[in-house]
C-alpha cells in the first residue's frame, strides 16, 4: 500500500500562485476558498532579511487532529494516508476547522462568481452547490490519483495521475509520490536533503516535507 506524500522545495518556489489557481479551477472552489495557499514571508534578521514563499495546504497528517473531533465520521483517513471528507455526512459544525493547526479546512457558506454578475463558463462547469454548508479541504486530488493508477499511470511522474498543484508548478518546486517507496522521487529527495515538517512537535505526523528556507 502506498503512503502518499509531498515534498516542497522552498528554494525553487517563486510565489507565482499558479498552484493556487490550478487547484481552485480543478475543484470548482468559490471565491474566498483556497485549498492551496502560498504565504509571502520574511526570513532572517535585519539586515540579512530575505523573502520566502511558503506553499500551504492540508498536511494529510498521520495522526490528524480533525478526525477525532468529527461527530459524524465524515472525516476519515484512508489506508494510503489521505484524509478525506464525506460531504454526505458532513453537517458543517466546523469542529474540524477549529481543530486543524494548519488552517487547512474551510466551511463553504455560499457559491458564487469571482466577479459581479453571472459565473464564467469555467465557474459554471465546476460549480458544486451541494457543497454549501460542508467543510472542505485538499485531498491530494486523490480521485485523479486513483483514476490514473487504474489506467496504469504513475503518480508523481505522469501529470494526469498527479495532484494538479504539482503538475502545474512552473518552478518544479512541488513533488508528489509514495513516501514508502525508496525509488520514488519524494523518498529520494527526503534522503538527499535536510527536510522539515510544519508543527512537528504537535505529533500530527504530517505527510508534507519542506526543503530549504
């Protein structure tokens, strides 16, 4: 069984937000909702200060704090490590939103268009009004990954079987694959670099590793 994870090379991220836009378009997210964010940060101390771009999203935790607080079992963790939300069970209580230390979950309260007036054709095509009143988050595009694997594709190598944020990254800063496969690119990157994971002392065991920064 694979254990899906991501490696983000902060030395390469240029803060273009292409991953954010690709994710919003692929998942039909309404205005104000973004599963993939890129924080614009400052690192260092004056006068040695530099700019740092930090891609953020669901960390697909090994011990996700969002899971035990869900009163309806809508939040689940798959055997491959991906944390999902069953929209048919979610009641929009928001407990998981509060419990997530990475601020990776959002309650969708309304649908709508990015600009005043009618939605664009792309927005109309991807709109999912049934999600209103439910919690949402990144799932590593697991439906895309699963479909690609059934077609004989390799996640992390073949774009059609890889999360859209990774496939669309213009700088090659995002990498996806099986953390337990020593031959995968993500495993190789972790072996070859000093990496960190956000808020590790909390014991969440995140599946997203960062290089550099």
